[in-house]
C-alpha cells in the first residue's frame, strides 16, 4: 500500500493527480493530512507531534511506500518516521 502525506492544501493539490491515478488503477493507498491531525502544525513545539503521529500510524506489514510532498519542516519529521520504520 502507498501512503500519500501532505501538510496543507497546496501540497494536497500537487499530489491529487497522483492520487487520482492510483485510484483509477485500483492501487491500494491511503492519505495522511498532517494539518488536519495536528493543530498549529507550523509551530516548532509541534514538530515532535508530527513524528509521533506518523510513527504510530505506520503499519509496516501494509505500507510499502510513502510519498511525501512539502517544502516545510513538518514533512521532514514525517519522512524521518518512515525512514526509522524502514518504509521506502
């Protein structure tokens, strides 16, 4: 399964064509909107929450690839969680 991760609407709009293509091809996927899950995500004090949230949601038996889009540090903390869990 593929997990698509983003932290705001602009990033979601960038991923949307890829998500649509996955849906059309019946590829198993899920999405994770970090800003919907974590209030005031842009604050430095919440970066650890990003890592903890993503780390806790990763199911290594199901998730084979994570696709992350973002240009802010929140997505880097999500990427770190996938890296630590060994997800490509």
